[in-house]
C-alpha cells in the first residue's frame, strides 16, 4: 500500500524550527544529513505507512524516527498520509 505524503502547515513550521536549530548548533553538514534522512523516512512512510509504531492516544497516528534527535508524527488516512509535525527528541516528552 503506497500513499502520497502531505505535510501540514504545522509540519512545515516544526521542520523549519528543527532545521534552524541544527544549523545553529551543528552546522550545514549536519543540516544536509538531517534533510537527507528526513526524505528517506518520508519515502519509507509513503511506501509502508504502518512501519512505525502507533501512538498510545490514537492508532492512526504514528511516530517515525528520523534520527536519534528527531521524530515525525503522522496520521494514516485512507487516501494519504499527513505529516502532523516534527519533534526534537531532545525536548521534554509530550504528555497526552
């Protein structure tokens, strides 16, 4: 099952914020690596939407690990996959 991956407005904003932090702390090479890994992760999600584990609060929302420092939260819908937001794993854990 292959589905198109759509990035929400919040997803675009959180991705940009993580990119800004990476370039500030680690430089452009780390940013290029992060972008490359993000693309690979999103391609994998598009081709195998159920590959990553579901969240405790909603089985349609899943968490994909991009690198040790970041994750992507996405929702599997019948006709597409929507990236909800990107998460910097160095932040405090979310509580739901």
